[in-house]
């Protein structure tokens, strides 16, 4: 057994022993797990694409009371991450991206009507389009890969449309 495997197992057992297998919505008692918030059929319906969220949702880290993430696999992968907004991390990151120099490859578009605050982050070409939202005391990240599983480019406008459609279905479940 490698050191990395031992450490991963140790972290997993600590999380399970503490009973923190899913993220809790602050103040509501509602249990949140990024892999169960939206079903495949819901994602395909809101995004109007039959090739999204066709695989088994997967996570690469054990969820805790303050963190949960999931990848909804399909022709285009969609990532969902939930975090608590400690030390106003959301605003600090938003402001950092807004001030990024143009040659960094990052672009930000403020987005109204989703959560308490939201912006679309266009990462350097060929990587991803990400929607960052603040919903109550929770930071929510939705990312759409800009390449398909067959390495075909996903136009930025289509990636943005997908992420906004998925977000519109996700936000009510986070309240």
C-alpha cells in the first residue's frame, strides 16, 4: 500500500467516523450532496441536451459538513461543488478575477437572477466555463468542460448556456 493510498484511506475513515458524509445547508437542517441534487434526466431536460449527465455521478473526495463535489459525466462533463463561504472567500475570489489582467486569459461576466450573487468565469481558452454563485452562506461552483469526451471543442456560448440552465434548476434546491 502506497503512502498516498494510506493517507486517502485515513482521511476517508476520519470523515466517516465523524459522520460527515454529506454537506448540510446552513440553518435549514436540509442535507445536501452534490451528486444527488440533480438527476441525469433533470440536467438533460433543463439543458435541452440528451448527451449530458448520462453516466454515474462521481466524486473524488469524501463530502463533509462544509464541502461536497460531484462530476456529472456525459459527452460534456459538468462539475458541481458546494463549499461554505468562510471569511468571505467568494467576494475575494470574484474581485481577484475582476482585476485579472486581460493577458491572463480569465474573463468575468456578472450574472443576475441566480442566488444572492453570481458571475460566469471564462477560464483560459480550451479549459472550462464556470459559474460561481453565492447562495446564502454557501459558495456554489458549476463548471462545464470546454472539450467533449472525444476532444471536440465546446463553443463558449454553448458551455455558458448549459451552466446557466443547470444553475437555474440547482438554486431552488439549495435554499
